[in-house]
């Protein structure tokens, strides 16, 4: 446990973590020190001076909180008239040339300048000369659009490209009123994390070309979830809005802080996977190309199970731990072969040493925990003599080419139970839509063996059944998510002592030994 120190804030004694600066330490106990340039992941820059605080009996008496570590007995002043005047003066300086275009700014509702004006300033402008005009709608590359006139020169974006991505595309040029952030000649933003500068920007200077002018932040519901773009399992916010009489639509993914997984950031590719949740969704069940009801489709599937000589169940590495367990129980009930073959979800060489992994699935680690065989050789052996192949969210077209699939289909009927239209769903004789992860609840184990939970975010006008419910209708033993968790805790040794229904927001780190230990 971290060492604690006691200090005084406005005369009130508080206990904070030793070794931290004043912004982080005091912020952890609910006391805000306003700041614009400081960010925990980027360190202290000390250029905005918004965080100046008084230190009683200190030398010097005024210090930037971002660069000052807490000390035992320190007496911090935040509410004196001198400090308040400094904050008002800094706000006035920041607003001298800042356009008052909040009604059309993407950052409105999430803007720190806007918030701080209301909290610490609230004064009328004393400007009597025209503001310095700067460029607008500058395409910086990688989906980032910059409005120079809104920029407050906090340099967060510059430090991100130098300290985090180490690509250094951004810099501040010129001086005084003519200083501005820009790209170096012939070097637009081209790194795979570029859109993080939009999140880092405390005002509306850095904007996303994809999100720009699409929605107001005030209208968005911000739901916690996990990115399914790769096996890192970055923590995210799903920002969505359901307008009157319209469907619930996702407008963006944003990173959510988890120091154990992704820190403050996520990759650009992962952000864009929100589009898969809106587009190319399966909404209607089909039997041999004809639209059918849920009950009719389930009945057709049950007949297929009973008539098949040999059935293979194929589960996706994107399925949750509960879904995999339910499918495994179904496989045991019908005495079928269960496979997790999904080599096509691995893009060898695509990963890096930061957040991006080669494996573009969210839960492959659970295969080892549940004892699900995923090798190609085992899958090929399972197909020998099989006349029914049922896929649960697994797009086999990513792993096998069309010629190979055509040969398999000559002898085997394809069934697809999933959320998205893909190559395999087009080849399937029976299609049954199920809820996607943004519309469901579940548990994942990422590539670092961290057990994490996501919850239901989106509620569609026409809701489809979740995968576990469909498996139960087909004859599976597990009826719902709660039963799956209870059974997992009882039957999987690595999960015996874990309360799966109350996983902390940062997740639970499992050891490699635990993940590979399947026996109860």
C-alpha cells in the first residue's frame, strides 16, 4: 500500500498519497485544482499557469501544482482572493483570441475552457480590438482536423507525439499571439494512435473528421465497455444516442482509464470498430433465404441437429466467457465436436509494443481456460464426415479461402448464429441474428490474462435475443448470463475463488498458470 502524508488544503486536513504532485494527490480526495496543460500520462509542462496555488509559509509562496509534490504538513491555499485573481487573469488571457463559437464546436459540453470560465471566471470581455485570426479546418492527417484559432497552446498534442508515439509530427511555431500548433512540412500525422490528440485537447482545437458535427456531447449517453478490436481489451466509453422515434446509434468509441490495461489511450483502428456495431448487422432470421421468426428458425435448427450424422460447433474468439461456456455445454448435450478454429483473426506482424496486438479477437485466451481446441488440424479432423457446421459469431471466411469453403459446403450444411453480415453468413443455409457485445453483457480475458467485464450499452428498437438465450432454446443447459457465471465459478478451478458477478472496473489479473488450469 502506498505511503500516505497529511497536509492542509484551505485549512482542512486531508490524507493523500505520497510522491504525487498536488493536482493528482488532492484530486484523488475530490478537491480539484484547475489545470489545462497538465495530463497524468504526459507529465507536467507548466506552461498554462492555471494551477498556481499558494503555499502558506512556503518559499516561494506561489507554485504550479503540476510541478509540486505533496509534503507532510504542507499548507495549500486554493481559495484566497489572490489565487482567484490569478485564475481569472489566466482565463482572460486564454480567452483573448479564443472564438466564442461554442454552439458549433464539437467540444462544447466536454470543454475545460468552458467549464473553467463558468467555475473560475464568469467575467465579461474587456477586449476592444479585433482578435488575432488563425487558420481553421486544417487537415493534419490520420483523421484529425485542427482549428488553430481555438487552440490554447497547452502542448498536450505535441507532447503526445513526442513522448508516447515518439513520431514527433507536431510542434509549436512562432511566438506570442502568432504561436500555433502545426505539423512539420511534409509530415502529417501518420501514427496509429493519432486520434488520441482529440481526447487530450482540453478545448475544441483538435477534432475528429469522423465525428465532426455529427452529435452534441450533451445528447450522448456514455456507457462503459471493452474494445473488441484486438486481444488487448482496451477499456472504452461507447458514446451513443437514441433520438425520438429513431434507433439507438453509436457515434464514437473513446478510451476509458485503466492503468492495468490501456492507460489513457487506445488505437485508431479500435476506435473505428464502432462502425461495425451500426452497419452490416443481421436483423432477421432466415431459413434457406426465406425470412422466418425466431421460433421457426430455432425449430429448423433443432431438426438439423437431430437429422445430422455428425455436427461441428464453431465458436468465435470474440464470444464472451459465458457464451463460450454455454456453447460448450450445448456441445456436450448433443455429443458434437466443438472447435474454436479462427486463425484468420490473427494478423501476424501487425502488433506493436504499446497497445496493438496481432490477434484481432477479444477473448482467445478463454479457449485455454475452457479447454476449447482451436488448432486447424483438429478442426479439419472434426470436419471429416461432418454434415452440419454451426458457427457462433465465427466468420470462417477469415480463416479459409472460398475454394476450401466450397469443398466443405458440398458435404456440410452451414448454419450461422451471429450479429453481423459477413462472408460466412452469406453461405449459410440458416441464419439466426443475436445481440452484439454492445447490446449484451459478458466477461473477457485479454492477452495479458486480465479478466474484465462489459455491460449492456445500446438498446435497439427491435431487440434480438442474446446468444446464450438462443443456445438455451436449442437445448443448451445454461439459461442466462447469471447461470453461466455460477457454473463457471463452480467448474473452472481458476475461477473458484473469484466473484464473477462483481469484477472490479480495473479487472482481475489471472496468472498464466490459472488460465491454463481447466480442471475443477
